[in-house]
C-alpha cells in the first residue's frame, strides 16, 4: 500500500510511523518498508514520532470535566423551563387527572410540581 501511494505521488519526502505498532515494532516497520528501497525509500526518509496518546486522553478528560458543571446547570435550567411550560398549559382541573394517569396521587403531584 505504501508503494502504491509512492507511485501515485511520484515519490515521498518522508514516511512517518506513529502510535502503538508503528512506534514500537521494528519488525512491522521493516516488513512495511523493506521492499520499497528500489522506489527510493531509504532509512533517512523514515521517521518515528511518539504520539503521547495518554497525554491527549488526559487533556480531553480535563476539558470535559471543566465544562461538566456548566452543562449540568444548563440541563437543570432546561428541565425547570419545561416543567414551567407544562404547568402553565395545564388547566387546574386537568392537573390532578394527568397526575393520576401518571400514577401520582394528588399529594405527590403537589410535592413534585408545586400545585
């Protein structure tokens, strides 16, 4: 596959191996590149770049943890708005009927929905 890309591109300036196998397995890198010397792939055109995957995962987690409180606050506000809309649409006689249909007694309905 590398040879096909080299032919398509008319050669290459640099071949980079990164992550897991590419970074740590000389056998895999050799198997992928040994037959490519006739196409001009020499050792000086092969580079290994460490990916630091653990560090990148930690960065993503830290970013998510920073935004989590804001997202939870927004979700709570959305739920409160939706609850207010539902209560506003419901007329007084229907409130307890809807609560009963949901399996709520009038007392529980009052505690949960405030009316």
